[in-house]
């Protein structure tokens, strides 16, 4: 079986249009937040803008990685550029961690000396951002279930939505009470909320880059599925990893009964491929049959 063909579409590719729409809305709103944040002297609004910048970068990386992943497979790159989607998710997580730490440091400074903030305009802009984030969540919610790259963008939009809620709350408190500590307080909450989700995204992307077995897949069950096929036994040396979101790859060995002809072997390998794809969504399978009694270094090649 050959590597995934060029026309194989990653999970991110199916949501490319929605990613473009969310990118356009996010980038436009990011510019508005920066301008109004400086105008109103609101750290909460500027921290939300900084968080929005990570969305812009993350969505741009997701779109670029998706575009690259559709480039043709070559002899030099037998799996094409699919891994770029995972790399973009990893870089996105790194940027988000940096932004979170920056927000926390700035919030600490403002706790010591809280400035006056134009809370009414700050609240109005944050409300517009809330509406944009709701639309972004609607557009990306399905893709987040299938693609780690889209999931990264989705989690950022969710975080932005909660950030907007925090900015609105801080703005209302400052407008009606004049308590300007609300600005750094909600900024710190935003920063602390971002970190654990970002770390989880980073660990998921690292697991894929290290070719770890997908979390929702049990290798022992895969072995049992292969061994259950008539004429096959002792499936071993199985390696299962995620190439990119939506594309799972497997290689391994299985002992084939000596009575099986080459035609029988081919039919059973096709049966295994069909079952593994249907049950575990494994897209590309390289399973090497060994004749019973042979050493693993003397394999029958189909």
C-alpha cells in the first residue's frame, strides 16, 4: 500500500472556507481593539487585542499549512506537507503562552498603580468583539472535533469570547463604581484562563510530532482485529501514529498461515485494511505478512 495519495484531504482542508471568514473578521476586529485600547488606556482591551493577535497568527498559520498540505506528494516528501498543520498548531501554542505571560506581567504592574480608563468606550468595543467571537465559534465548532489545527483556532476564539465577557464586566464595574482595579484583575483572569488550554494543545501537537499513538486508539484492540482475520495470527511490531488531523498511519507485521496463496494474502490484507479504516479511521496501512515459521528478517513481500 502506498502513502496517502495527493487527493487525500486533511481534516483542516474541509473547513478552509470557514477559516478564511473567521480570519477576516478577527483581523479587522484586532485592528479596532488596538486603536481603541490605546485611546481608552484599557489594559483589559489591549490584552484582549493581544489575544486576538494570536488568533490572527494562528488562523494565518492554519490557512498556510492547509494550502501547503494540498501540494503534490513527491519522492522527496512521500507524505507531502501534511505535518505543517501540526507544526502550526505547536507554534500557535507557543505564541499564546508568551502572550499570556505578558498579560500577567502587565496586570501586576497595573495592580500596583491602576490608571484611569475610558470604560464606556472600552465596553462598547468589547461587546462588538463578543458578537464576532460568537460567529467564529459557530463557524469552527464542527472543525474543532476533527482537526487539531482548527481546534487550536477554535480554542482561541472561545478564549477570546470569555476575554470579551471579562472586558465587558470590567468596563461595567469601572463605569458604575470607579473601581479601576477591575481592569488588571480581569486581565489577569484572562491570562490565567488561556494557559492550561494552551498547554493541552501543545502536548497534543507534541504527541503527534513524536509519532505517538493517538490517545483514543488501543493498539491491543487493533492487534485483536488483525488476528481475527482467517489465516492471520500474532500481529506484532505495530506502529500507529497521526500524520495530521484526520490522517492516521499504521505499519506492522502479521504471521500468515503457510497454506495461504498470494491471492489469499492480498484478499486478507484488503479485509484488514477495510476493517481498520472502518473501526479506527486508519487511512494508510502497511502490513507485512510473514510465513509461519519464518524469521522476521526473511519476509514474504507482496
